[in-house]
């Protein structure tokens, strides 16, 4: 700090006080706690964030010796301060626990640096404290979810899912998992398998929507050599590979009627034939199926066998969308931040307040998978410790999908269904209530809304 020496003494004092006030305001605007210490280890400045983190008011800290204020826990911290003061040692981003005024313990990230006068004479120390207690608590919560194999969430609906997984795991019953795309249906299937008596046997997955009918039948049940053009060798099917274990049939609603018949036989008799073979094979396999479609609607439309439907849904697990468990978003964000920190070697701490607000308010049509992709996008662009709005995909940063349906007006002329849906959505105030009033599933309503959005009025 420099003061114009040409000024009169009282003016000089006023200028000094004005400069100090400006510096104090600057320090108070910083989100990290800032503490400065003189060569005698006395605290000479203590900003607003330091007070919030430690619980000590500014006047309770300033003028007192640092080890006396933080006498209970920062023994090592005091040593680090002394080393910075006497040896000019620099400490960056180390985690330490402090005890606040009321005895509360908080985990902080410390940076300690020496302040030197001209000629290298020690002039004090500056300490930066970053409160990471919430991040620490999120880590601990994530550790508690390890039994559920990367299923992350503490929302009451997710707790019900965990309870169902535990109850169904010990049985051999078929399970039908319902949920929108990206809600983690395969993770649920894996969690059931890994907690079941079959945990040491294979877990085999099949995406039924990814293959045409002829290839899907071969993929599921295998084929013999020469069964069809290109079948130059015999091949084991997924049911044989999963013998003794679990098979996960994703997108089961896309299976053709002829394959449905064969699946029903496997479920009832545990028997099947390879494509092109008359020999009957047996496989002891637990079936977990999943769909983002309403299978009962498909049954009513004659596109899915009712007997297969009832065989599959001995136990049904309905996964909530991310919109229904928004309180899990901070936990999921931290989970993906830690995942991508490990993958990229970065050390991001999370999102800014504005970024987190955007993540919390977005509609998430792609659910958890879309959230993971958004955090990966942020990792690519972010050059700071916290990712911001500019690092997120544009539709999330601008809240585009939240606003898309809010501004839709029912057309003066057009389909009655369209008009009814839009009117119900506006009066209900949300997808869940609108779907209930319309008597359709959330998935069906979402699909209809997407069609309305992209269709001419």
C-alpha cells in the first residue's frame, strides 16, 4: 500500500484509511477465507468468508495469535504457517480439518504462502481457506452407495429402489425394470445380480433394439454352422453363455412376436433351440428385462404377448426420472466430477453457483446419461477449479428445454388432443400431474409433447 507523502498528515491518514477500507471490501468479496498473519504469528486480517467458515467474528480473531485462535486442531497447520514464515515454504491445496468456534469440524483446502518485504525479509503469511465440507460429505454418501454398484442417490424414491433390490436379489424371480432412457436400468440389473446367489456366475447383456429379428434370435439362442447365409461357424447364444447366471434383456418392448414366443418358452421351460438346429438345449438363467416403453400399452395394442408380459413382471421396479429426483443432482454431479477427475488427471471441485442452478432447473430428457455427458462437456472446456455456465452445453446453460413447453400456446385451430394436452400441462404445472390428469404415462406424455413441439400448428 502506498500513500502520497506530499499530503498533509491528516489527509495522509484519511488516504490510508480509505485504502484499507477498499482492500477490506475486496477481501470480503472473495469466496475463499483469507487470513493474514504478521511475523509474530498475530492475525492482522480476517475476511468475511474466513469468519463464515470458522465461526469466529473478525474482532475475535484479529490481533490474536494464530495458534491461540485455532488451538485445538491446527497443530500441523501452525507448523505449516511457521515454515512459511521462517523458511518461505509454499503449501498449495492441502486438505485439513479445522474446529470452529462452536466446536464444529469442517474440512478445508489450505493454501499458505509467505509475504516477504524488500530483500526477502519475512513480512508475514497469507492463508487461503476453501470450505470443502459439503464435497467431503458427498464423497462419504457416494461411498455408502458402493453396495449398489454405482447407483447414486439419496432421494426417497431411490431409497425405495435400494430396498427392492435387496429384497429381490435373493430370489430367482424375473424382474421388469421400467424407466426412461438414461435412468440407469442396467445398473439396477447389475446390482440385483451382484447381490444374488448367482453373483459368481456370468452377467450377460443384450440390447434387443440394436439387432434385426433374425440376428437377435441368433444372438439370444445361438446358431449351428450353415443355419443361414454367413453362418460359417456354430455360435453359442447369450442364454447359453449366461447359464447359471443372469441375462439382462434391454429394450424388451422392441422384440418381434416370433422371438417373444421363444423367450416365453425359456422363461417357462428353460429350454430353447439354436437357429437351424432341432436339438433342445437347457439353460438355468435368471431374466431381468427393461423397457422405456409402457409394455402394458403394447399388450393392449396387441404388439406384446400378455403371457410373456406377466412372466417378466413377477417383480417390477419403476425407476424415477432425474426430473423426479432433482435433490440427487448435486450428488450425481460430484460423482461424475470425481469420475472425470480420475480419467483426465484434472482436479475440478464442482460447478459454480450459476452452473449448479442451471443443472438443477433443466428438464433432463436424457436423464442421468445426459447429465454425465454434460459434466464431461464441462471438463473439456473448463480451465478453472469450478466449471461455469459457459462450460455447459448451450441448451442447459440457457435453460432451453425448460422454456420450450412453457411458451407453447394451444392453436386456435388444430387437433383437439394437442389443445387438450397443452391446456392440461399449463394448468397442472408439471409433467407428472399433467400425465395423471390425462390418464397416460409420463413417457407417453413426453413423447406427445416432443411431437407437438416439432409439428406445425
